[in-house]
């Protein structure tokens, strides 16, 4: 494991902790898209179907458990916890699942390494992760007042993807034969989706003003 | 297929 991969994972973990902090201590999920959170839960469930029969390391195993547990608990909080649920911007969170899930499923059935259930589900999870942020970005654009924790959450998620790109560049040059087209292209698309957000996030940080995305 | 055995990332 290289430093970019570790930094990427830690950034990913931090983003989830920031979100849990907001939900658990402030009891608010204002500005957070439940659709995106449910898509992430689906991403982890379909990607880690091999959690009990493909062991790579204790680190990977524990991280998989953490990602599964945290994503499911976030969805639970937003749906079932009374105070948290009240703060959910339901009317603004209108992105339709089927626009994301169906194309990803079709693409995974067509472009994959092997046409088996687990392999297609794994590929589906990569495509789905790439675009799962879309409902969140749409919601951000509609939110007049983006609070700091929400802004940080999305920034950390984007940073995690950027660090994974660096990890792949590093691995390409240090590990002979390290080529993973499906992972790379899905990862690149995912990172590009954050470009616009990054631009406004850094601008607001530099000028020390509240983050607001143009409509 | 080599690609199938390299799921060492999260």
C-alpha cells in the first residue's frame, strides 16, 4: 500500500466521520442527499459481496466492515431517526434513482471482466460510485446556505477520489503490469464530477465567504 | 484473467 492510497482511504473515512458527526451530534442532515447516501450503501453492498470469501488483508476487511456499517447507519438515521429525519430536505432531493441505477447496471452487464453475478455486481458498484454523488451535487446547488460540515463532507469525498487517481499513477509506474481500465475510467469520471464543486469550494475558502454554488 | 484477482483496493 502506498501513501496516496492510505491518504485516500483516510480521507474517505474522514468524510464519513464528518457526516456522522453532523448527524449524531447536531442531529441534523440538512443539505445531505438521502438518495446519494442510499446509493453509497448500495455501492458498498454490491462491491463487498466477497467480504467473507476473498481475504486480502485485515486492513481491507476492517475498512469494508466500517464502510458497510457506516453507510447503512447513515441511511437508517436519515430515514428512521425522528429529529434527523425532520431536518432532511426531502422536497429538494428529487433526483431519480432509476436514471443512475439502470444505466450503471446495463453498462456493468455489457462492459465487465467476466459475466458472473459477483463480477457484474462489483463492476456495477464501480460505475454506481462514479455517479452516486450527483443527487448530492444537485441538492447543494439548490441549497442557499451550505453549512460548513456539508461543504467539508463533499470536499473530503472529492479529495479521496483525487488521491485514488494519484495512487493508480503511482502503482502503474511501480508495479509491472498494473492496468485496470474499468476502475480507472470510472474513477476518472467520478473525480471530474467534483471539478466544479472544487472550484467554488476553494474560491469561497480563499475569499473567506460562505460557500454557495451558482444555479 | 489477471484482472479478476486484483481486488485489493476499497
